[in-house]
C-alpha cells in the first residue's frame, strides 16, 4: 500500500507525555497488542467510531511515513497487516513513535450526529475520506 501519511487516535494525556519525552509509546491497548495501531485517511473515522466511540479527550495525529526513524535510531518497524474483523490492511508500528514524525495534531471534540456522539474531525482532514462505521 502506498500512502504518505498514517493516522492515530491518541489520548490527550498520552500525547502530552510524549511531547515531554520526544517519543509516543501508545495507549494501554497498543502496549497490550505489542504495536501502535494506525489507520489510513480512509480508515480513521471508522476506527474512531468502532474503537473510541463516545470517548472524550482524544487527539488525531497525522504521521509522515518518511519521517519514521528506523529501529536502529530508536523507532519501530511499520508493517501493513490485515485486520481479523475487517479484512483490510492497517498500518502497525512495532516500536515507539518519534514525536518528530507527527506533522499535525488536532483535538477531536465530540458532537451529536443524529443522536450519536461522534468525533468531529478537523477541517484539514480530507472530506472525501470521512467514511463512518
């Protein structure tokens, strides 16, 4: 799969800790699974609806793949792997994420959408990728 950017839903507190250290270690779920969960632009809104539904205090991280440092420089290994529940390929980072690889960050406030609380994605996020679960 060829993409320039991948996306991650981070808890704001975890992201703030990463800004202090220069490295993002992921949420408890990431550490449990042994890798950081990412999505493409086409996948991230559905991932938010499926895995972080109604959760406040999230930020959207946009990561430039070409800025990811290799393991020998403290980073991780990016692998594209099939999701057992969805079948699609998702990017997984085995290791930590360098804060320097993050190109944009945006708060994801919750807004009512036909009676359901959903995350409101920023204006810079491509409108054509806003596929909901």
